[in-house]
C-alpha cells in the first residue's frame, strides 16, 4: 500500500519536520502534497530528490488524499479537518482543537495505539509536553499504578514554532551587538530569561498548556491520574525538558524504574550521574526517543519517584508522533484504499 | 556603634555585592577591609567615595575586626573562620561548610532571626535556593503547617560566581560569531541549554545542591518538613526561579496564600496572570525581595498549593541575607565592643 498524503501547514517548524521524517522513515507514499496559506504558495522544498511546491489550502485540496498530517493551527484544523474527512481522508491533527473531543482518539502510539482503531476520521496528536511525559509514564505504570504527578517543564523556543526559534536567535544576536531585543512571538524577552507562561491563562490560574497536561494525560492513559503542571519557557532551541514527580500505588525502587525505562518503548535510559550522564536539550535535538535520567526516590513521599526527561519537541513532541500514528494505520491496514 | 568589618572573598560576585549593600544600606562601619587570595592583592574598589585596596587573607588579618563577611569558598571558611572567631570577630559565613554544624545557627532573618542569639562566633548563611524558598514558606507556614515540598529550580549562571556569568555571556558571543563555545565553569555548554546538575552528586542520586534544600529547610524552619528538589542550571544571568508545590496540614486557599505573601516579610506578591504579571529573572536582578506569583491550588493534592518565585541570587540569595544577619546583631547589641 502507498498513500496520497497532504501536509497542512507545510512551511512551519512541524511541517518541515514532517517532510524530514516521511523521507527518513521511508513512509509508503504515492504522492505528497504541501498545503499552506496563500502567502506561502510557490515556496519550494526538496523531498527525496524532487522539488515540491507549496499549494494553497482550500476546500478542494483533499481530492484523492488518503492521509492529512495537519499542523497549521487550531482554527485551520477546525475548518479543514472535517472537509478532509468528508473527502475520504484520515486526518492526524497536531493542533489542540480536537484533542478533548470524546469522538476523537488522542494517541501516543507507545501508550495507547489501540485507540487509533476507534477513530472516525480524525486522530489527535497530544501536546508536546504531554507526549514526552506519557511515554515515560507508560513504562512505569506497568510496575505500579501512577496516582499523582507534579511536573515543571523547561520548554524550548521551538514550541512557538520556527518564528519562536528565530526570535530567540535574533535576541542573542542583538544582545551581542548591544542592541535592544526584538520581542514579538513571546510575551517577554526570552534570552537570558525564563517565562512561566505558555499559552493563555484559564480561570483556575493554570495556563492552557498546563491544563493540557492534566486533561490529555488522563485521556491517553485511560487513568484517574491527576497532574499539576507548571509550564515554563526557557531559552533552549528545540528540545523540551521536564522535572517530574510521580506517586504510585506501591513504592517503585530506582532499580525497577531504571529497568522499566531501559526496556520501555520509545525511551532511552541516560542515567549515570557519577559520569555526568543525564539528558540535556542542547545535545538531544533531532533524536526520536524520550531520554530519561536523574531517577531517584522522592524524599518527600514514600510512594514517590522523581526523574528528569528530555525530548525533541518538534520530532517526538509533534511530527514523529503523528507519523507513528500513520505508520500504525498502514501496518494494520486501516486506510480505505 | 560602628564596626570594623572584613570581607573575605572580596573580589567575587558575592564579595562585590557585599560592598554595594554595605554602602546602600549605610551599614554602621568604622573600617572596611577587603581580603582575598594573594593573586588579587592590590586590586582597588570604590566604597563611599574612597578607594579600598585588596589585602591578602592571612592568619593575622583579623586583629581588631568585629565582623567578618565570608564568601571565599568552603575550604577558606574552614581554615579562617575559627581564626577570626579566636581573634574576637563574629563570622557570617556564606559557604556551605558550617551550615549543618549543630553548634552553628543557620539563619534567614525573616524566618529564624532569633537563632542568631545562639551563635558561638559563627553564623551560617544558607544556600541561595533555600533562602528564597523559606522566605516564602515562612509566610505560608503561619496559615497551616507545611508537611512536604516538591521544588524544581531554574538557577542562573551567577550561582557559579562572576566567572559563571562571564562564561555564559562569552558563550553567546561565540555563538553569534559562529565559534565553538568555551566551557570551563559549567559541566557543559549552558547557552541554549539547561543542565540538571548543580554541585556534586551524593549517594542517593540527589546533588549536594538538592540535599541542601532538604537539610537546610528543616534546620531553618525548625520543622519536620520534607523536601524533594531538582536543581537545574538555566541560561539566565543572576536571578534564580523556583517552581514549588507544598502540602499543608489543612488546605490553603489561593486568596489566603496571596494575602500571606502580600503581608510577608521580604516578599512581594506579583500575581496577576490576567495582566501577564508574574516574576521573571530578567526583570528582577538587583532587587532585595523574593517575588511570588502563579499561586494556585495543586490539582494533584487537595491539601496542596503551588507557586513560582524569583529572587536575586547574589543579593537575597547571598550578600543581602548576610548583611541582614549583621544588622540584626547591631540592632540587638550583640557585638562585643
């Protein structure tokens, strides 16, 4: 089987990474269409030695398309995902719009691939911070049920897209030149700063980003787990880090946890403190797996465990997870053709 | 009363801030001696319009000295603090060496100023991250006893001293010039990175920096509170941030907590998410108080509360706290002369 695929939002950071990943993983393509808004039409990108031109996203873009990988923002998905489904495509949507819709599976293949089978045309890709965390939680949940989570994130500029990364790089250039920093994508200057504010605030004082971790984790894990998150933007470029505490039904030892992470799907154990080996965002950009280290007992909770993880926000946090969902569907003959 | 004061480690980041603070707060000085290692002898610094020359720290440096403000590293304090005490001085020590000594009070004046009276010549200044946290905890402990703490830190380059800040600035310059980054003060490149490793690792997998938060918090608060910390270096210059969860005996409402922080000593409430008002390190360098925001209920614990704080690591995290200890002693006539 080979598929006719369209990328919605092809010019963004995630769109570009989708192109890389489809090529690297040799995804079974019959054709590939790059869709974006009118102002990007005509831009050219290389794919497997060919040159692809960006076409304008319209209601008529989906004729003959089997799979849409969508990453053009919530409002675009809201409008165009149903049209694509109507035209016969499956949409793997990277925006927040459909994630909490009870009719839409929210999937991290390492955790709940089976949910893909329940789709009615749309499958949602979770938020980046949630994806990385649940990949690690899945491995530990097998040892003992996870009841509570406390997590502080250290999120890179890439979470705000290609323009977010460019803004951070520009700010450092401006500082080196003694100029004032340009601030437009982030609420405040990010260079030499950390900003405890990602996405908008909700009524309970948490941001939407933080509430995504609460709501999406429950849905993906089919669990009563409760999660309190503080999401913070830091001046790293494209990998997110998370400092996590979990409380489990029975205590998990560090040795058990290390073994579980080592054997877990989509995970790499990187935990040799004596050799200064632990995950860091600078060195894990472009990697597929979620890297876990600093595993230790929670000194404030007998049933608690704490650890540190890093994952590439654009790959596993977005584009790779979407392609893995599509690969599962290919493998399980879930496309209509 | 006016005192003969010596600064041990006068040329470092904290030593320099001690000079600023003694001048700004018009500390009652009779004389001020700047002490450092032989290689810094002769360096000159301005103080209240006068020029002070750095003298070499020796066993004979403390004749006639009433107060030593010490910030030259643990091994220097180990050697010279007892000599200074023997010579009749009180030593306020900013290093880790004496902090957990049961004979030495460990003091944050807003929290346990009374402990100063128990000193036998040496009073220890806690670690920066602990100081900032306990200032906030003190205000909340008055509402309900704090039983557990989980904290992730976002610590600035200044924690590694003036050379730490210089290294971070140099790395960004090198990146802007397309050169490889110089790495010497930190374990890895800090620019565009975060490093989950401050001070050395201990047997339980926590770093010494993290264990300081566990041990020092108990000692300062005279409490059974238990604290699990993950301490992380981030590319900010001189203010530390902390993401904190506390569990209290009875639930504390957000309103109660805000009121307590607003009225707390050494604290500033900075918590208007609807107006994008929350503490950030870039904008709070040079401030005396600890700034607290993002106060909200812990979604994973009915008796839990979470908040975010920022404080200047060199001021309240070190130099200011030491001077405040000395000021308390002046006010309470605790010097021998």
